[in-house]
């Protein structure tokens, strides 16, 4: 975990092994299209938030009501079905291999197959394991020639604003909290 964004020191970031793909583009982005991308990303990040929080539900004590226990049991069954369906779909798609990626609200960085500096790219980030839908963003490649030669890229998001950015910040913070909790439990 790092407390800097895409290397420029602008907020929390988290590192994880996720799938990422990019495509260069040169056309101008219109505001209507960016608004649609942001709305789609907001909906997706809200869903990721719900899916991410589902695994952290505590076990119900035996003294909990019958209805509460039944709801918890149905919730576990539904989560299992969703996991199985996602696994089936995920295996049918052409999703790239995972690579170490650092995600911040301002941008993303990774090593491997990288775009040249100064270009603009369309990114697909598979930020939720087992979920076959990516976070889709546009970005400007801000890495240096030296970083590019070393197989490293830094991309600053273009047009990620409003609620989509806010939900991404929440996701990053949740990953940050989990990493701190993991470190504490490992120290005990």
C-alpha cells in the first residue's frame, strides 16, 4: 500500500494483482460520452462496494431471530450462486492475465505491456476479483521515457469525475483499511 496516487503524491492508492488492458485512441472525447462512462462506472463501483462488503458480514449468534438466520442463510446461498455464475462467465471471456497494478483516484500505474508516454488510452481495469466486468476509463500517459523503457506506465484519468470518482475513492479507502487490518492481525 502506498499513500501516494500514481506517483505524484495525490492521495491514497492501493496495489493489487489485477487484469488491465489498454487501447490507444486519438479522437476527441465529448462530454456526453464521458458522462455516460462516468454513470456506468458509478453504477459498477456501487455494485463492487456491495459485493465487497458482503464477505465481511459477521456470523449471527444462535440467539438471533429465526427470520434473521434464514435471511443470512439465503444471503450465503445467493452469494455462492453469484460466485459460480461469475466464474463461468469469467472463464469464457478473453480477460488479460493479472499484473501488479497501483490504483488511485487520479490514475493508475503498472508494469508489463505499457503505452508510450504522451499518448491517450482507453483502460479496462478488472478491479473486483471474480467479477467479469471492468472499470472503464480514459487516460493520459504521464510516464517518462525512462519508465517506458523499463516497462512501467503511469496514466492519469481523463474525465473521471463526480460520483464515479467518489465511489473509486471509497473502494481505495476500503482496500487501505483491509490492508491495515491484515498487517495488525499478522503482527499478533
